[in-house]
C-alpha cells in the first residue's frame, strides 16, 4: 500500500516537472536532478521488491538466512559488521559530497573570474575606441595647425 502511494507520488512529481519544463523558472527547480534520481530509485526498489518476492517463495535454510538479512535491512536491526560497512559507505558518500561541494565552489570562482575577465576585456575595447578617436582628433588638430603654420610661413616668405 505504502509503495503504491510512493510510486503514485513519484509519477505525479515527474508529470508536474514535465508539465513545467518549458517555464522560464524551470532551471530554478530541482526537477532536472530529481526526475532521473527518483526514477532510478523506483527501479531499484522494484528490483528489491522482486528479489524479496523471490527469496520468500523458496523455503530453504539459505533462503531463510537471506530473509533474515533482508528483514534486518528493512527494519534496521543491524549487526556490528553491517553497521561498520554502512558507516564506511556513509563516509565515502560524505567524502564524495565534500568533493562535489569543493568542485562546485571552484566552478563558481571560475565563473566569477570569467565574468570579471569579460568585463575587463569590454572596458579595454571601449577605452581603445576612445583612445583611437582622441588620437584621430589630435592628428586632425596637428595637421590643421601645420597647415596654418605653412600658410603663415608662405605669407612671410612672399612679403620678404
């Protein structure tokens, strides 16, 4: 009963995510990561349900031991070795999460540096344009002044 409710909720959530896929705010949701994640977990639980059904169908000593292992897993009655193994897995996942956080922080720093670099390049291009315009204006002024001086010089030479 609970499994059917969970699957129903998963389907509703996936359908909602598909429905809002074209919305402008879709990237702000967790749908992109959640949909494949929840589908994989549902498949995993379906497989686990099938495995449990297989184990419960055959009654041998080995199967009974496996049943106990599965029941231990489902109800959380772990042995010391199980606890140590799961603790090891949890630490491994935490390390991976830590690595992912560091990687995400590095990506943020790189994006920030890239944005800053792009802004600097734009400022350099704008300043280069202003400098070129000013140099052209200065060149025009110098040429005009040289022409004026040439005219004056010619006038002085003609008078002498």
